[in-house]
C-alpha cells in the first residue's frame, strides 16, 4: 500500500514539474499567467532583436482576434507587438481580411490602451502590403490559415505568403527582422516558399522552430 501511495506522489510531482517546465511565459513583457508554448522562444528572440535594433515600424498580417486569450494556441501577436510598440515608441500596423477579426482585435487593443501605437486595417494583406511605403523594421507573416492534411489549402497558404513577401519586399532593409508563423508543419508550413525566396536573395535563417526568424545581416 505504502509503495502505491509513494508511486502516486512521484507521478503527481512529475506531472506538476512537466507542466511548469512546459509553461512558457513572456515575462517581463506580459504576466506569468500567459503561456506562449511553442512560440515563446522565437517571440523572445524577436523581442530581443527589436530592442537591439531600435525597431520603429512593425507590420503583421493576421490579427490576434482573441487578444491575449489564445496566447498558446495562436500567439496573441497583436498584443505582444502592440505592447512592445507602446513601450518603445514604435508603431504596429496589423492587417486582416476579416472585419470581425479586426473588430475583436480592436477591442483587445483598446482594453489594454495600446491604440496610440497600433493601427488595425481590414484588407487583403497582399493589397495592403503592396501600398505600404515606410521602411519596415519588423515583418510578421501569419495570415492565410494552413492545414495539417489538405494539400490544396497548404499550397494556397504558401502561395499567399509568398505574394505577401513579394508585395512588401521593396520596404525591407538590411536590419529588418522577419518572423513567419506555422512553419514546422507538414510540407513546410506557411513559410516554405517565402523562406526559399528569401534565402535565395541573401537572407539567412536565424532561428527555426515552430516559427522561423530571418535576417539579412549577420544578426
Ligand atoms: C492564424 S490567424 C492570425 C493569428 C494571430 N497572428 C494571432 O497571433 O492570434 C490568421 C488570420 O489571417 C486572416 N487572413 C486570411 N486570409 C487573409 C488575407 N488574404 N489577407 C489578410 N488576412 C487574412 C484571417 O482572417 C485570420 O484572422
């Protein structure tokens, strides 16, 4: 009986430790209760690079419609980069084709008083990026949803993200930091064609996990 109790205690403690180790926060930017899971380490590295480079113009495709609620599932990108922009006198431009998504993201942005440093736009991302004229210090690509098994959706998503990079390429510079979401997925994820194009044009993969970071300088 004693042996069984000891075994249960060991298993419970091991499960607790596993949970704590896998709980990945973005402190001090956000409180410990927000878990960023598989995106945490790449987000942390991006924030370090933005600090180091004094980024001022941040652009993302695909808004965080759930604000911080889906930090683990989706990444809460608009809040993460909007908060960083607010604290660093920078500005985040965030575009999404779905008006409901931009409206919900707007509620979350306003609730956190980030509105002075975040512009939310409802538009197709390729059209929006093609009209963008400022030099972009940080670009985050996370629009057209990928699919684990449907290859036609996978190809459409990859083609869309390639069009995004082609549309904004003229605004990128040597110090630009690029982050692409959902890359560690079957058949190369959202970044497959973008990464092929960028690496053929002098960019290097700086960090490759679930998300991929690319830089043009040595980093
Ligand atoms: C995965 S979600 C973005 C998640 C967000 N980055 C976050 O951290 O929570 C993808 C978003 O891309 C948007 N989207 C899909 N196709 C698009 C397009 N052609 N142009 C702009 N946004 C698009 C969808 O409406 C959706 O809100």
